[in-house]
C-alpha cells in the first residue's frame, strides 16, 4: 500500500484530568480549557474547523457542523511525561512508574555520575530550568561545576554554559550519565541543557538533546519498520525512543523548524509514517504558565495546519494529539496527568467521536499504512 500517515503531537495540550489525577497533585487539571479561559478565548480557525471544540467546551472554539473524528485519549500506564506519553501513542505501556527524585539525587548516584563523566556538579534538586540557571549560573561559570537538576518527571538534567563546555562535550557528558542511570535509577530521560549569555540574561540554546531509556517492549514504529514502511521522526521523537524504530530523523528543536520539516514532508513524502513533536507549548510556555505565549504557539501551528490540509490527499491520515498536560492554573509548574485530545482527518471518518487509550493512535496509523493489525500490541484502530 502506498499511503501516508502523519501523527503530530502538540506537546502538553491536555484535555482534562484523568481519574487518578489527584494522585499526581493534578486534581482539576484541564490545560486547553484553562488556557482558553485565561486568554479570553482561543483564535484557532483550522483546529476549530477540524472539531477541537467538540472535544471539550473550549472558549472561542465552537464545535463545527462537520468535524473530523474527534475525542479524548487516556494513558493505560502510570506517568505524565513526554517519554511515556509518546511511548503509549505507539503501543508500549510502561510496566511501572519510572524513578523520580523530588529531593535530589542520592549521594551515591551523584558520585557515580561524577566518576563516569569526570565532572563535579552543583545544585542537585528539583527546579524549573530557567530558575536553576538564575540560582547557579554564576557559580557554574566561576567553579566549572555543571548544573545537575531534576523535576517532577523522571529526568536527570545537566546544564552547561558554552564557555564551560561546548555542546558536543555536554552531549558526551550526558551520554556517560545515561550509562550510569540504569536499574533502579533508570530515569526516563537524561537531558542536555546548553545555555549562553550573562548573569541576568541567560538563554538556553536549541542544542537540547534527550537521552531516553529504551522502550520496554515492541512498538508500532518497530512494526512499521518490519513491514517496510519508512518511519520519519520530527523533533525530539527520535530521542524519546532512543532511536529505535526510526528510519529518517528530521530536526525540530523549535516549532518553526519542526513546522517547516512537517510541511516539507506533507508536500514531498511519497509514503510512510511521520511522527512529530511540536515542543514549545510545553518547553517555552507551558512550564512557565505563559498563557499568551501558549496561545501564540497554538496560533502558529494552526496557520501551518491550514497549509497541510490543502496538501493532504485521500490516501493520507492526519492525527493531532498530545502526550500530557501542563495546566497553567496548577500550583506547580510541572506536567499534569490528563487526557489528550484526538483529531483525526481521513476519508470516511464520518465526524464520529472516539474515546480510547493513547495506543489507538499507533494501531490506527499501522492499519492505515499496512492494511493489517498487530494484535500483540495494545490499541484498537479508530478507522472502522
């Protein structure tokens, strides 16, 4: 079959709390609804046309008369981070929660990372990425100690200024740290956070790289490869899967780069699966509770979506979804445990509502591209 499927993740665009959200400190979370309310309504004509307002009652985004297939998706496993969210979209469910370190990493872990990397570290606590630069940036420049920190997610993050470590050197440090964080300390991601600038004006560069633990089981990306379907990743998707199941890697450190890559693939790709992440609604605006910035990022995506809709044909499947939430009304600045929105444009969708697990996305993309199922993996195609 010569078909194309595009799965686009609007990072952190949650669609309402999951039943166990309270266990994560996220009771009442509803990212898109609350962003819309605080923004005085969203202006997203193309997402509106597809039916975003049919999923939830979102201010400024009414439900159209003829939406595409729409609904909400939920996780089957624990967690509320990018790694597990993307994994579940492609049919692998984490067997249990990944380790987190709200009080910082234990001394033996820090010592092991220092031995493996040959560097000493400062900070070592949970922090917002920009706040930790404010708190430790000058100390880092003065001493050469790298900034080690974490968050509510299962991550180990290392920040370094270009004057202390070049980006390639920082990546080598993080690669070595990834080798240490195994077994009971197998965090979901080790993240390189290069930055530049002066005290009071630090700026993170687009050189971020995630070193993820490998998926714990086979995914729909693996199945697609085995069926000779080319798999293209855009943005941090390749990193989240530790490169497994990916044939071609396309950049996407910023939304502008990611949108340009997606548009090129929609225009020129002959056949295959494109799995893309658009990161800025999470990385730049969500964690900072920057509602105007979040809205502006959605508007830019919405404008490019109009281009994609003009290029897609009858042999194309387009899925728009998310991986978790990051509700700006929460008392914390971490991800939120939420449903994710589902919008799926394909011939014969009938405007139906479909609610189900995240893995229905991978199951549907695989069926669309191959005409068959992978019954050993979770997920039920929503194409029927």
